[in-house]
């Protein structure tokens, strides 16, 4: 069928052609970038979780990759720094977490002294509960899930029953339940 300048959607014809040319050019540039830069695929995989329409640096990187085929040299260097920093941090965590051991005996109550490292708020049918991810003096992971809220960074001492020992992402952790005689930063809870 020949081009018809009187077609009702004729105004879409030339913009569609230009858009297709841009998409083809971006695909070619992306392939060339992957072939010439050993970190390109790593960057693409990392920013894939960020929406190109979103806000922030990673979203802008994703948009640049899919719209123009590659990142600017400054964006690429910044992404390499981010990836290297995360890899170093992951290696440090793996070394630290590889030394974790189980604490106590399952089913027995014992005294704990921990530092709260992270808290996740969980909403359920019975209300809000908090998942406390803590570490003891030997850097072992202690997990408490319940309604108490101790605060991030708090030094907490308590008596609790060891509910179970588990492994998550290769890290040994001790899960406790029903803490009593709780003192947060030296004060009664």
C-alpha cells in the first residue's frame, strides 16, 4: 500500500518513523556499549529494577540506557563507583556474617544483651508488629518479632525463650520469643 497523505492518522506517520529511528539507534549504541565496556551489562542489570519514569539517579541512568543506548561518561563512572562500593560492602558483610553462630538452646530461656540494628514494621490482622534485627556482643544475629518497639540503635537486655535456630541468606540467626525483664538503654521498658 502506498503512502496516503490524506489518511486520518497521517499526522502520526513521520513521528512514528523518527521514533523508530531513535529506538534502532539506541539499540545499536547499547549493543556497541556492551561490547566495548566490560561493566556495561553489570550497570544495565543493576538499574533494571528502577523505572525510567521514576525520580533519582538510578532511574535517570535506566532512562538514558533505554532512550539513548548508553550512559554519559560521568554517569558511567558514578555507577561503577556505586557498584564497587556495594561489592566491597557485600564482601565485608559476608565475612562478618560467616562468623555468626546460634545462641542458646532451642526451648530454653536465657538472658540476652543486644543492640538493635534494624526494625521492620509489619501490619497484620491483629495490628502492627515489629521485626527487630539485633546483634549481640559476638556479632551473632538475634531476631525478635512482636509488639514491643525498642528503637533502632538501642541497647537492650532481656530474658527470652529461644524459639528456633535458622539460616537466612547463608547467615545463622537465633529467633527469640516473649522477652521479659526488658531494659532499653538501661531503663525499664
